[in-house]
C-alpha cells in the first residue's frame, strides 16, 4: 500500500524557516517523481515544486521566488521541502504527492495527509 | 500558464440525482486532465485519470469525458458520501494547475 506521511509543519514567525519531510513507503521511492502541493485555509490547490526520481531535475512555482528548496534522500525514502523567508501567504497545508507517468502522460496519483504550516507573529 | 475554470463553483444536490461538473482549459491539453475528490479535512483522492479512465477502487458512478479544452465529471446517482469538493488538474504544461474547485453539498 502506497503511504506518504508528511511532518514538520508548525507555527513560525514571518521571515522564519521550516523544513518539511515526507516519508514514503509501499513503493519503489527512487523510481518516482515527487511533488509538493499546498492549500491555503479554505482555498484551492496550488502546485509548489517537483523533483525527479534521481533528484537531478527540479521545478518550482514562480511565486516562490527562490525561497523554497526541494530535495530527496532515496536511501531514506524521504522527500523534503526547505522553506525560507516565510510570509503570511505561505500559510497552508502542504501535501506531498507521487507523480505517476504512463507513456509521458503524468499525474499525481497518491497524496499524503498533509502538514499545516502557519506563518504568523 | 494553463488556466482551468470549473463550473459551477457550488452545487446542492439531492441523493440519487445526477451531478455534472465541467472544467475548461485555456488551451488544448489533449486528454491530460484528471479529477480529484477532497472531502472535508482529508487530502485529495484521484478519481479519474486522463479525462475518462477511472482510478483503482473508484465507484462506477463516477465517470469522466472530454478532450482538448472541455471536460466533464459526472456522478450518477449521487450518494451522501460524495459530499466533497472536486478539482480538475492538468499535468501537461508547467506550472501544473488546478481548477478552483466545485463544492458538492447534499440536500
């Protein structure tokens, strides 16, 4: 059974930093691309970042402006999101999601339960 | 950026009624359109992949259709457990985007 379990969310002051983790199990982690998607309170879904299976290809949403860094440790079956210079508008539930591809057509098939990041003084 | 526009934003429906939600893309995305269901305080769950293929374990009352720019999610004979917000999502072109969501309420 595919399982994704996020952790690391908490209350942080504006300008602060936080590192989110996502522990994966039930599948060959290194074979899958992974993503972070966030959801502000009462709002819709926003894609945040992508990382390839080997960690060599990375993409970010333009709105992040270099403040976030995605990484992975395949030996530990873990995905990370380092978040710096946090702003109130970064307040959201952060989900990790597995990306499944079939003949170059891809989608996000499994999601974790999410971890809440609150940026407030 | 490909913008996905869903309609309606909200729908209040009686059990056993049919529900139709549409998603329009700002440019053609072929069949790379997927539907998710998000129940309150839960993470999104994949319902329909590649516009019309049901994901594993999804009840047969859920179906999808469309291609290019216009897509539809249909729930036949709505059940109480289907109360949720439904999102469409495109994974063709970065940044990957989602529709704004359609909340389905049970009357």
